[in-house]
């Protein structure tokens, strides 16, 4: 209360009234765009993404997958998870962070909210109509779904682009990495338009190679580049790391981006039935470049270096450091797996199996992405980070569920491919525990207001501020 009084006194009555009026206006206008997009993201994750993934996994592992249009549903799950859950989460967090990072306010909040709603509607239409019988209504709604996803993302990016243009901050490396990530997302949504035309022509399933190219651009391209960009911006200060080697880091990102593009081109050349060996060679070269890129980025970010000084808030900094290191460990594993398959193929071995591809995808999605969302969310989302610090044990349990879930899932999938006993059970258990971890994270976040608090509840020292402020 004492700290609260300090904040109130500092702001003054008029300031307090202004903040209250502004917050009231925001909530009556439907809330801060960040709040709206985060809620859409988590709702899609709970109601359609994780729940559907779990049903698919359990039916697969119990041998009853044939009772469902299984393959079509996996594609719906993949799109909802990447564009809906992860994409809207990232776009919503951007609405929170970019004004601080770029010292420039969002001018058109409605544009971002409209964009987020269009993406969500597009995904729901896709989920409803991909598996229905061919009809004019199905064709029209599937077309609208692809347009909705693309226009929705484009609207959000338009607003963030304006914000960056207005900023007087010098262009920084992290902005270029983030731009590459958004570029991959837009490219994947163009390809998604092509995929939807195959559905409109009557198929219920997008051809495997085309679908894999889209997943590659979204998961390995968009998501990983976004995390690289944000990590470049916040980790050196949050973890008190030595200054990153920008040149080495830039080369690492270039190698990674080239790798992603080669793997996606490999899938696409297989999709259009170009000489299959070339497609396979492109994938192998791409996987090795991706791996080299990740190693270079992690090394040059100095992530595993000792901090330059002890933290003034060790109870906050140290769990965060551990979580980030575990998350990046998952990134290394998720890229090592395709690199291993690439070496195997180049030595005359077999192409990666379905279970191996599922394992590498979920090492990235369940391992890396979910860990980094939980870690960064607990550190940079204003209302939620305060909640996570107050409930530090529950936050540890949440993170443990995510890690154990991903570990069981990846080992289980790899083991199922090799027909090992108990592997299917491990994969199913991993999916269940991972989903519990996601629920433990998302339910409080849905309840807690993720907007910046109007009043500083405590007045941090200058040292604390520079260490803990995301902007
Ligand atoms: C713990 C929760 C999850 C469960 C139980 C689950 C389950 C599944 C299952 C059974 C498949 C089908 C196998 C395959 O095609 O690889 C699948 C595919 C996929 N999942 Fe998940 N998943 C989960 C989390 C996630 C997350 C967090 C993401 C990404 C943000 C994700 C992205 C994907 C993608 C991209 C595919 C491939 C879809 C396609 O072939 O088009 N999953 N998932």
C-alpha cells in the first residue's frame, strides 16, 4: 500500500483521472488491442488447437484414428495452433511491446483488433468447412477463410509498419529479424491461399508436400525469427549478458533464414513433382544451414555466458534465465533432428518418417515455442508477469509440465516410429501433460488484465528499471 501511495502521489490526481478515463474508454471500446488478440489466441488454443491436437493424438495412439477425418483435422489443428494461437499471441504481444520498443504510440487500435478478429474468423471458417462435403457454400467460405487470414495479418502488420515508420529510434538489428519473421508469415499465407484452392476443387486434404512447405514457413520461419528478434532486443538486458556479437548473430540469422527457404523450396519442388532428388537435396542442405544458424545465433547472443553482474532481483532473473536456456535447448534439439535426417539421407539412408517429422515439429512447437511463450509471458506481459511472480511455485509447475510434456512427446513419437514398447503411451502422456501446462498458463492470463498498469505499484531503483523494463 505504501508503494501504491507513492505511485499515486507521483502521478497526481489529474494524472490518475486521465489514466482512469483512458482505461475506461479503452474498455468501453472493446479493450486494448493486446488484450483482445491475446484473448482470441488463448481461446482458439483452448477450444480448438490443443483440444483437437489431444483428441488426434489419443485416437492415433489407441489405434482409432480411422473414426475421424484424421489427416484433414491435423491440418486444421496445425493452422489453428500456428496462425491462431501462436500468431495472434505474437501479434497481441507486439501491440503491447512495440510502442515501448520504438517509443511511438499505436494510432489506429481498431485496425489491429479488426485484423485479429479477421484471422480468428478465417480460421474458424476453415475448421468448420474443410471437412464438410463439397458445395458452393463450402467453396465460398474456404475462399473467405484464406482471405480473412491474409487480410487480418496484413492489417496488423500495416499498423505496426506505420508505428515503426513514425519512430525516431535508429533502425536496429532486432527489427530486421522481426521483419524477416513477418515476411515468412505473409509468404505462408499466400501459399495457404494456394492450398485452399486445392480444397475448393473438392479435396478434403491439402497435398502433403504443399502442406509441409506451409508448416515450414510458419513454424521454422515465422515463429523462430520472431523469437530471435525479440530475444536480441530483450535478453542481453534481462539476463545481464555480455553485449552480443552483432556480426556473428547477423550471419547466424542469415544462415538460418536461407536454410528455412531451402527446406520450404524442397517441399515445394516435391509438391510440383520436380525431380524428387533435387527436392530432397534442398531439404538436406536447408536443414544443415538451419542448424548452423541456430548454433551461431545462440553462441553470438552469449546466452550461455555468465551474467556481467549479479541481478538486483535474482528471484525474478534466475528462473527466467533457466527457462530461456531450456527453451533454446529445445530449439537446438528441434533443428538437430532434421539435420540428423539430412546426414542420414546423404549417407544413403532412408527419408525421415511421419513420426520423425511429427517429433521434430513438436520439439519446436511443444518444446521451444510453448516454453518461450510461458517464459516471456511471465516476464514481459505487464499484468500477468506480476501475477507469475506472486505465484512463483505455480509458474514453476506450469513450466515443468511444458518441459516434461514435450520430452515425453518427442521421445514417444520417435519411439513409436521404431515400434518401441510404451512409446505410444509416452507420446499420449506427453501431449496430455503439455496441454495441462498450457491450461495452467492460459487460464490465469485470460483472467489477469495484460495491459500496462496505470500506476507504478513500486518505485524501482534505476538499476532495477534498466534490468526489468522491456522497452
Ligand atoms: C500438447 C499439445 C499438442 C498436441 C497433443 C498435438 C497433437 C498433434 C497431432 C496428433 C498431430 C498430427 C501429427 C502430425 O501431423 O505431425 C499434430 C500436428 C501438428 N501440430 Fe500439434 N499438437 C500439440 C501442440 C502443438 C502446438 C503448440 C503447435 C504449434 C504452435 C502444433 C503444431 C502442429 C503442426 C504444424 C502440425 C502439422 C499439421 C499439418 O500436417 O498440417 N501442435 N499435432
